[in-house]
C-alpha cells in the first residue's frame, strides 16, 4: 500500500525549475512528511531538505538558495521548488515520512536536468 506519493518530476533544461510535491496517505494514522532526499545514479541517497522541530525549513548546504521546501499545516503535503537546476541535480527524488517510530518512503520521482 502506497503511503507517500511524489509527483512533479520530469526533464528540464539547465537553469530551469521544477516543483515536486509529496502527499501522505490519510489511511495511515499520524503519517506526516519529513522532507526530501535524492539518489543520483551510482551514488548513495542523500538528504535534500526538511524541517526543524519548530517547523523552520532546513537545507543541504550544497542546495541552499536554489531549493525551497514548504508544507501545509497538516504536514501531509510537502513541496520542493527547485530553481537554477544543474545537470548534477539529476536524480530520483524521494520524500520521507514518519508515523510514530516507523519511517516511510515514497516511490520516487525522476528529475533529469539536461539540454
């Protein structure tokens, strides 16, 4: 059963923008979205952006200033606005959620930055 659904990936030219969205299923009680990760070909999955306990957006240092993460008040829908995209941003982007002590992952959405 899919608990987290990502959307918004695709092919974009260098310098372009994309907006990803992740929605948590309401069928799992207490599930909320923690943030975004990505995995480039041949590399380990890396953290991209999330939120502090207080709700402040936080970002990987290498992405700060280009990506913007936002979420709704229920914490079940989180977006990732990606600007000034570069070829090395090409990866499968995953959202991660949690319910109690359990973590959940979406199926991923492909982002390809290429001319």
